[in-house]
C-alpha cells in the first residue's frame, strides 16, 4: 500500500504523542508549526532523505496560523499528493481560515478530526459545526480530569489517546460525531 499522508495542525505540543503514533502506524505526518527546528525528523530527515536512507515519515514545516494561505503553500511544497487525513488542534480564532486554506490539499472526502479546547465551546450553541463540508468530521472536546480533590488538564497522553480514538472513528468511516475526553461543563455540552 502506498504511504498515506496525514496533515496534523498543532501536532507538536500536547498532541505530539498522537503524531508519533500515526508515524508508528506508517503514516507520513506533516506538521506545520512555528518552531519546526525542535521536531525530530525535520532537518535531520530532510538531510537523510537526499541520501535515501530514511523514509520521510515526519515533516515539520515552518508556518503560522496567522498566515493561512502561506501555511497551505508551505505544506503543498512538501507533499507529493493529497492528504488522506487532517487532524486540527487550532485555536478557535484561527480555525476556520486555516482549515479552509488547507482544504484544497486534502483528498476528496478525506476525514477530518477537529480538536476543541472546552474553554472555546460557546455557551448555548455548544460545539460549532465542522468547518469543512465534504469531509466527514469527528470532533473532540478536551476537558479536564479530577485529581486529588481538585481538577487538572488532561495529560498529554490522555489528550493524544482521545484524539487517536477519534482518528480511528474517522478512518473507520463512522458518522460524524462529537466526543468529549475527560469532563467538560455538562450544561454547555447539553446545548
Ligand atoms: N483540555 C485540555 O486538556 C487542555 C486544553 C488546552 C491546553 N491544555 C494544556 O495547556 C498546555 C499548553 O497548551 P497549548 O494550547 O499551548 O497547546 P499545545 O498542544 O501544547 O501546543 C500548541 C500546538 O499548536 C502549535 N501552534 C500554536 N500556535 C501556532 C500558530 N500561531 N501557528 C502554527 N502553529 C501553532 C504549536 O507549535 P508551535 O508552538 O511550534 O507553533 C503546537 O504544535 C498543554 O500542554 C496542555 O497541558 C490542556
């Protein structure tokens, strides 16, 4: 089977484990971010690629959500064909322009996983509709967890596992859905 390409936006922070797992599963993972130099596989892999020693499995691309068209151009420059999966952990204020900019880089009908911070969920409306029509979208809301009598953010592993479960649903062709990982404000989620 030819190598599949996943575009993962925001995949070098707490979702790094998610990107790593996709690489382990054989995906070529493209990671636009502002600081690609720290991502294993960017410069090092590019250098080795020229000698044909290492498959180009993880490609970090310098790009910023504040310049969506430039971000898309930079991704376009490193991919050989359309992406088969989009995972988007993008701040709510940039989400729509960034997703619309990269949409032409996706294969027709390629699944999307949108990851939301529970703080970005709007009271009354709840989770916003998926940004991209024509791309079945699994949405994930990252909440908090109770710990030692208080609350804490999800660990990076907990967040990555939750997003990977959404990726699995997406690749299995499950109907679009919204899942929460951890706890969120249930009043907000009901609406
Ligand atoms: N519900 C939850 O569990 C939850 C929710 C939010 C935050 N947190 C906690 O808070 C910590 C910090 O969260 P965070 O929001 O900074 O997320 P993060 O996942 O740690 O990092 C954000 C990701 O987005 C990229 N990014 C950020 N701004 C960008 C921009 N303008 N253009 C392109 N890429 C950009 C970052 O790479 P570059 O920096 O290289 O651009 C990185 O890949 C997390 O580590 C987590 O522990 C938890």
